[in-house]
């Protein structure tokens, strides 16, 4: 008789089944029961009766990200836990998170609100190929969690390092295209990312490029109202250093410009606030970058110190970098993807969210209950091959296979045919119901 899969007999390396000797039947590895760090969730913890924690993938000042297994759907996920370092502690032998002093309570609660705002921001963004997807968010253990799609890949920064510290302009524009397409739709919602950099752009093993970490995202403040100062030094424009600086799509345009400059030169331009007094930026082509005159002019405009001299949105930036005709095709393709029907998994992000309440230090929690039976892991489908698109400026001898450009938008006739087909399917469905 087959064994029931529980949180105790699942391999945390590949999420296959462990045998009675605790060796994986799929990958052959022995179960690693090394204790987690004291401030991390213990491995094999089950969150929300659904998510099996495998290990910590990384941590920053405000949170810890874990690799987890969705016991309901049988897929890998990434779970981000709000855990502001220095402000909270985890109760020993418990998953509970508590604020470590009264003085830290206000700051920790403000951070928690920002964390929940990040989840709500990402829940608004669906079907965009260049943005990480949120699957779920919930409160537990005195804190909050965001469940995201698991991205198996490397950051653009690491990719650059593997390529010798810099890449060509054509290559970085091929990589960044899906991110820029998706930002067109993000900005239409009135949202600004405010933290674009090579660290926050992931290239997956399926040749997808995704922008992550919306923790700094905010609504555009066109009325000049105060905004918190959240920025990444070197990548932030001058308005981000001011609480009343007007921030909008042009703020992300500057960060995209710095990202391109850094990728093709291996160096950061001078910080924006330093350039306000004396602009000493050097053209990328003058320090060995491979970039066309048209691309460089667009790049310099995106890096203008003051917002009024910059491109006002990503659409203008794309027209400057790729050419007007190509930018229009990209915008149409992004709009069509954003309008596509949402999956059942994506709809989970619309569930009501209740923020955790502050609580005193609890007694040690009882041992974790055994999770419900879970499906065996499913093999990931092989990605479909993508069609190549000629570069907007000039033919290239080769395009790296890891970043093949996406196909151009379908013709209007094809779109109309598809609309008719959808309408006919709906009509047949209604007829069958009758």
C-alpha cells in the first residue's frame, strides 16, 4: 500500500518521497534534518495548512524568503515573511514573531503595513510576463506572508558577472524588453516600482525575465504629497531623495537608464544628487560600451538629472531605444497579455487579508501537526520555443539563446478571429447549460 505523503516524508531537495531510511526515491539524497537558524522558520513547518517550508533562500533588512512546497497544488513557491531584523525576535521553539521592545513597535508596524501594501500591489498585477506573480497572502505567527511564484534562475547582476562584468547594449535591451513592456501596464495602474536594479531582475532557466521586489512600490504622487524615502543608492533619481519630490513613471525611467548604463559599462554613473551640483556623467561609448548613437541619445535622456528633462514614461523610453514602430508593437503585445483571462491560482490573491495584531510573548507552541496528504510533485512542462524577432535597429549576427526576443504582436485580423472564436465558445457553453 502506498504511503501517505506528509510534511515528515517529503524530500526537501526535490519534493519527492522519502523511503523508510529517509532517502529520496526520486533524487536519491538523504534527508537533511540540520536545524534551521534560530530566527528562521524551522524546515518542515507548514504555513496556513498548505505551504511546506524547505529552506531560507535569502533575507534582507525587512524579510526572509523561503523555498516552499504547495501541498494543495504540488508546485514550488517562494514565500516572503515579514521579519524586520533588529525589531523583532522569534520565540524559541515556536514560529511566533514578537516585537522586541516598546520603542520598536511603531516602526515595526509601519513596516508591516508596507509589507501588506506590497502584497496588495502585486495582487493587482496579473498576466504580465515581466513581473513576478503573487499567488496568495495571509497573516500567521504574529506577522504576514506573501506567496509568490518560484523563480528558478539568477539575477541580472549575477548574469553580468558570468559574462565578464558587462554586456552589449543589444543584449541588455533584449533582456529588459519584457520588463519594460510590463511596466507600461503597471504604470497605467498608477503604481511606481521605485527599486529597479540588476539585483531585482531575475532571468529564469526557462528564458523568462521577471522584475521582483515591489516592497518600495507606491502610487504616483502627482500632487507632490509626502512619500517615504525608500531608494537604492546609485539607481534612484533626485526626486526620490525628497519626501515631497514628485514621483511617477519618470522615476522608474531613471532607474532603467542606470540599469542599462551599469550593464553595458560595468560601472554606475555618479549619484543623482551629486549630479545636481556638477554633472560629471561620462558617455557609455567613451568608456568602451557597445552602443549605437541612437541608443546612447535615448540612454542619456533617461538619465537626465531633473524629471522635466527626462522621458516622462516607459513608452517614450522604448521609442527612443528600440524605435517608434517597434515600441508600438511591444505596447500592443503587453496590453493583450494583460487583458488575458486570469488563472484560478492567480485569483487566490483576491482573498480578503487581515493584518496580524500585536500580541504579548506567547508560551512555546505545541509541536507542528502533520499536514494533510499532498499530491506527488509534478514534472515541469518543457517551455515552448519562442519565435525570434529582428532587432529594431540593425541585424545581429547572433542572439544569446537564453534571451531570445519574443514574437511580435499578432495582426489585427488574427485578434478579431480569436475574439469571434471566444464568443462562439461562450455561446455554446450557455446553450449547453440550458
